[in-house]
C-alpha cells in the first residue's frame, strides 16, 4: 500500500512539473512572437529584463571592472604605416644632443617626446633597416648608434 501511495505521489509531481514546463514554454514562445512582430523602432523600447537582487546591488566600480572593454572603432585602431618605426627613430636620433645613442636611450626618448611605446626588438629591427639604407651606423662595439643622414 505504501508503494502505491508513493507511486501516485510521484505521478502527481511529474504531472505538475509537466504542466509548469508547458506553461513556461508557452509564455516564452508568446514573448518571442510579440518581439518579432513589433516594428524595429518599438523593439528598442522593450521593457528591461529584471536583474537578480545581487547584481542590482553590486557597486558600480565592481560592475565596471567586470564589463569587457568596448572595442575601438576601426578608424581609431589602424595599424601604423610601413616604416613608421624607422622614421620615428630617425627623428629621435636627429634630436639627440650626443653624437651617439643606445637603444634604451632611443626608447626613453620615444616614450617621453613622441608618446610611443616601442619594444626593443622593434627598435633593433628599425636600426638594422636604417643601417642597410646607410642612414645610421653602429659603433665598433655595436651598442650605440649614430645618425649619418639620408
């Protein structure tokens, strides 16, 4: 008898669960139908989805930290033109008061004067390109570079 009562209770619970699922599914489908039949202008004025209490009370600073950064527009995120590094290094070497400069000094001058952060490998590569064009030359020890002119 206990087994039969337990089985009946499980059947009733399953029936209630199915009814609740069907009701929720029908409500969701109705909301989708309403959203898809609205004109485009009215879709932007749709009511906001309710947030949980934990998210609504979170501090604004915490929400800002979790928010991913907005991607920059393509016009502001363009790659520099070819030869920009070499041109910047030539400008820095021309402005150097000393006859020679090390890559670290070039990098520091680029950061302070031009506001450009450049990796040492990029500086060395650009110096190599300028050396093949005979615009700069390295010292005998290869640690300092001197501007020769175009």
